[in-house]
C-alpha cells in the first residue's frame, strides 16, 4: 500500500470512528459497519469486513468504555493537529482548527536538540538559584539549551503528554526524558 493511501485510510477510519462514537455509544463492530453503510461509506465497511486484522483492532477499540474512547480520540485529534501545525502544507489548517494545540518554538527546539545530540536520554539536574535546572544528554553529546526557562516545565510536560518524549526517574528520583521514535519522526516532518 502506498504511504498516501495508508495515511488516508488511517485518517478516514479514525475520523469515521470518531463521528460514530459522537452519534452512538455502540460497542459492536457490526454497529459500526452498519452505521458506515447508512452514512454511505460502503467502501470502508467492505474494507473492514475483508480485512480480518483491521476488524480485530476495531473490535478492540470499540470495546473500550465510551467516554474513555471519546477522550482518547480527542487526544489523538490534538496530537495530529499539533504535529500538522509544524508541517508547512498543513500548518495553517491545523492552527485554524486547533489553535491551542501548537507546540511552542522551545518545545520544537528541545526535540530537535535531543535528536541532533544522538542521545538516548536527557537527565535533569536541579540547582538552587535562578537557573533552577539543567538538562544533560546521556549517550550523546551536550546539554539542552533552554531559551525560555520560565516555560521549560510546560514544554517538557507537553512533549511527554503527546508521546514525543517518555518520562522516567533515576534511582535517586532525578527525572530523565527518553527519546522516542515519534520524536525522530516529528523532527523529520518539521
């Protein structure tokens, strides 16, 4: 399958699933495929019926508590808008649709520096005084350059929340941020 077709298929199914869950609280795949046919998406319903792996995954998703699934779909929407806002072709559209989900320039810089360092982790070192903390790349080179120390916590928390970085703790409680594949993909798309 071509990348564009795969991306469109994923986006289509997620969008239709989101619309279905906004209209109904059905948990059965048959409810979803029947809804698709009623909404004149017979081709999507047919694809689901012919693809056993897709059907299994959709059954699993539909079995999640209705409110939790709606919340997860909303989070996915925010993540996609955030990423799209940094891709030239889609930035204006993403910003118009979801203006509150745009990553700050510092957040983007954090990810770019992390990827460029070649590091696997970035450890936080706390200090007394106006600087507060510094961040050392481990398994790579350098320290994280921070342009807006006032918002570093917000940016790091946002990156963790969106799955761009993972958060873990060292044996003495120091925070360590771990790079993910999504971070590398994010940087290559910005």
